C-alpha cells in the first residue's frame, strides 16, 4: 500500500496540502467498513490533490479520512461513532484496539513530520503560508435534491477562524482579493470568509505551534466543479479553479516577500 502521506519538497515559503483527497484504506480497516465505495467518496475530497500544484512544497494524504482524519484532533482522528461521521454507520464490527493504535501512530508521525517541515521552512524564509485545500458537499438531500442555499454556501469559503486575524490580515485579504478578481468564464466567483467553515484542527494546530511565523489558510471549495454523488469531474471547471487558486497563491507570495523583507 501507499504510505499514509506523501510530501514533495520545493523551494519557497508556500505549502499546499490535500488531507482528504484519498480513497484508499488498509485491509484491517476495510474488513470492518460498512460504508460502500460511493458513500465514502461522497464525504472525501476527490481531485483536491491536483490543486496542491499551486505551491512548491506539497503534502498529500494517501489514505481515506475513514481510516485516519488528519484534520481532526487526535482523540477524534479515527471515527468511532456515527456522531463522528455525520451520522453515518461507518463500521459493521468494532475496530480492534490495535487497528486504532496503528492509525494513531501514523497520526503522531504526520504531525511530527509537519513540525520539522515547518521549522525548516521558517528557518529559511522567516514566514510561511500553508494552503489547506478541501471541497464540500452542497446537495445533501439526495442526487435529485435541491442545492443548499447559496447565501450560506459560497463557492469558495476561506476559513480564518483559527488564526490571529489582525497579524495575518494582509495575507488573508490579498488571497480574498485575488480570488474575487479572477475571471471565471466571464464572471466572478462567490468567495467569502468564515461563512460555512472556519478552519479545522490542522490549521488550528499550525497556528498554535507557529503563531508568529506560519499562516494557514483553510480553503473549502463547493463541489460545483463535479457531481458530488457520482464523483464525475467537470475538468474544465476544475482546471479553472486551479488557475484561480494559483493566482491567489501568487498574490500571497508577493505579500510574504514584503513581510520577509
């Protein structure tokens, strides 16, 4: 099987992460799974790994969030009850303690790796920005259901609830401005801050451990670029969203250069 995560190391102060892209699970986890392929895929973030190309350093999780959720606190990183997983009955048999412990060892290894990576980048560049890339569902009433209210479900949500917003205001506001200015097939994307999501454990951990030197931007893109029920991708929209994210990353790089100067 693939490792739990993969890191591509690049030269620069930007890091892009896709923690929920993968669908793969270990055999000892798969043996107890009740959820089918489609049910798991619906709650994962397929196609987000490609967007990590916007940064020179990339971290991509290679296991499904149903094996290990790296965006949750350690005590919630392995889903146990339906309340941990949007009310879903994830398991057909209890997970053995050794299965859970194996996952949690990987969780600890990941965060130890992340600490070392960020320490090295901070030592080299001064300040660093991490893009925490996700996607989210908006037709939860079934395949034929109506999309969720657009007022409460922006096409792109920037979560800044775990950061010192005044300290990182130039970074967050530059990212928002660049995303909003992008020509998306003749229109502007609906990009808003802290409407649907505020940022999960991953950015929270980064801001707790590196409050003065690392800014983590939690980016949630509504799955309007794909059929969230079948997983079918609209490649044209997916690629254009990547262009918008790349533009915003370029603007953030410009702000970082000012700060690090």
